[in-house]
């Protein structure tokens, strides 16, 4: 290819959530990444109750063919023609942990990691797709590697990332990721039924880190406030160290408002979006109703931060929110005040060009919802 070729490549990122499907189509040309298209369908019910662990059942409530039909309808309405797609795997359908091993050669690690992984993965290794990568020591961190975690699920590129191994006598941190083979097969069948070519399957944590962390090499907690669960991920120097799914959701907040104020679910949803935890005056009671739920999140964040400190002797420096409930009025301020950390709403389009007319809707409404899908699309570009 000539170095100044105008060839444009396009890639889809598809985030199949518990109650919605989000699609982002990106293209890369000589001017960098641009938003080609996006689509969003909400109000669905794919999973029902969210599983509490990777080895819990996580089957779709609807058939795989029905999920594929919804995808095709979304592509049709958004006029999306790109077929190459990276698809997200929910955190609750995967297992992620960091284990410590003596410093070994790359070849020795390739044998040692699967053997030691049996002590960390709660199901037989024969039932999962296992992937891993070395997390370099802080003193050896290379900034060009850090911003974009590229661990691949589904063994589409089966070789782990190669990073220089520490000197003999020291320890090496290994990031383990395991996804049940049936989960991988399920998404592959859905993609085939929807006429897609899968170029990667990836857990949500990596997609969020790619789209929201960028070049920031600090210690950051990503908080993805979803409709059925909240995912917490600690990213340090661009590498994921911890990921946890908490039993807290936007739907739960709506339900508590409905019961606490004696209003219909639709009205409760409206109050949540308009007033959030910043309600004043006649709606001040709304904050009192919501606060106990947000306090549960505060406890989860502090527990995870303490666990990270105990393990790595470092603490989270700031928090980035994403997901449907990230835009709740007063949420950033409430978390910042009660946890004592800078809290911002993530912007997955900060490094992506798009038409100025989209600025209001992307910045104000859709940006937190599309963070996973944008990170997925970025992965192959």
C-alpha cells in the first residue's frame, strides 16, 4: 500500500447489554478515527436476572435468532453496511484476575500459566477460552503499550502479548481472562445469523479502558452504571488489574423511587433522569430515597480500592463514569464528596471526529451509553 493511500477502513463495535444493543461504526482514514454511524435500541430484556458469577447461568431469555433479528433491524434503520464487528462479552460472563508467578522465560510462562490458572478459574479449563498477558512492573511500563489493552478473547489471535520478562528472582504479574466456550459459541452463532464477520470478542472492561482512559497512565476506576448491574474496573498505567460486577443498577434506582414516592415506574424514571441526586425544593425527598442506593456503590468502590491498595500499595486517583445512569444529575458530585476522589463522566468520543451537529446528543445524552461499543470499534482500527 502506498504510504499516502486514501483507503478508508470501517469497523463495527457491538455492545449487547442486558436491556439494550449499542452499535458504533468507526472509520480510519488519513485524518484518524471518525464516527461513521451509530445505533441504539433500548427497553429490551435479553438476560433477565444478571448472574452473580462467571459460572452462573447467563443464557439469553430470548433465542439467539431473535437477538440476530434485532441486530439486523438496527443495522437497517441506521443504514449500517459494515460487516466486520468486534462484540462485547459481559463482565458477568467472564472471569478476570491477576496472579503472581516467579520470573520465567516466555516459553516457560506459556506452560506455567495454564497450569497455575487452574487454581484461579472456578470451572474446568477445558470449558473456557483462556487468555493472558504480562503486566510489566511500574518501573518497566512503556507508555506506547499502556493506553490500549488488546487482550483478545475467543482465541482469534491465540498468542499472548509478548513483553520483556523481569530479571531472575523477581515476580511477574499475569492478567488472566477466561470466558466459557459456550458463551463464545453463542456470540459466534448470533453473529453468523446476523450476517456479521467477527474480528474479535472482548470483555467490556477492555473496551471501556480503550475508549475512556486514553493516554492517561494514572490509577483509574471505571464505573459502568448499567440497567441491570454496575461494573467496576481498576486500570493502572493502562493495564486492567481488577474487574467486578456489583449488584446495583439503574433499574433498581427507578424501582426504589417508584416505591418510595408512590409514583408509576414511568414517572420514577423521569424523576431519576431530571433530578437524580441533585433534587431540591419539593423534590428534595427524591435525594433521600436515592441516597441509600448510591451509598451501596460508595461501599463497593471503597472495598475495591482497599483491595487494590493491599495488593499493589497504590490507590485509585480518580473515577470515570459511564453507562445509562452516569448522567444522573448530581451523581459525579455525590460520589466525589463521599469518596474523596475526582469523578468525571467518560467521553469515548474525545479522540474521534464527528459532525458538529451531533455534539449535543453525543456529549449530553449518548456518550456514556456508547463507551463500550466505541471501544470495541477502536480495537481493530
